[in-house]
């Protein structure tokens, strides 16, 4: 086997503090923050001279992480935050939740918007897509039964 696990999903953001606060409200924990810079980091990403502030968020089960990155250098050159669901590339991050309705009320207070509507998938899930901070597309699914 080549892959042991998926360590994290990275999302580039403009307002790191507001995005961290949003994911804290969602139920993730801030594992840590750091500045990433230096020759080694540019050799990994191809952005030589980069300076990036990151925040690592972890899910309650401890198995999944989001790496939120705010690029200070070089300047951001493209913006895909409002891309529709069928755009090529990053689609969304999906979270399993306990109480979808209660969580949505809390997230609306933090600026989240529902993409269309909350739906039932057979008798298995209640689910929806929301746009979080900076238009990040997030899926929420509550198991039924």
C-alpha cells in the first residue's frame, strides 16, 4: 500500500482569524498556528520567497485536519472562492454533524449562507452545502435514524 492516511486539506484564505473562528464554531479545534517561510518551503510549493501564515484545525475525532493558509508573499494571483459546484478543482469539504439545524443557526450568525436548501437523502442523511467565510464551500451531513 502506498498511502497510509490523508493528513489534511489545505484552503487558502484572506482573513485567517475570521476563518479560524468560523471553523471553531463548526466544532473543529485549533491545533496550532505558524509562519511558514524559508528556502525549503519555496522548494516544496514552487513559490520561492513565500511567507505564509497557517492555522491547523483538527476535527473532534482527531483524524482529519484543515490547513488554513494566508499568503503574505507572493501576492495572491487568482481567486476561486465563488466558483460554482461544477467548477474544476477543489469542490468542498464535507463534515458529519450531530444536529444540522442547530449548527446552521450558529453558522448563519457567523455569515454562512445556504447554497440552496437542506435536503433529505432517502432515509439516511439530512444534508446541505453552505458557503462559509470567503465563499468556502462546505458540505454538512447529519445521519438519520
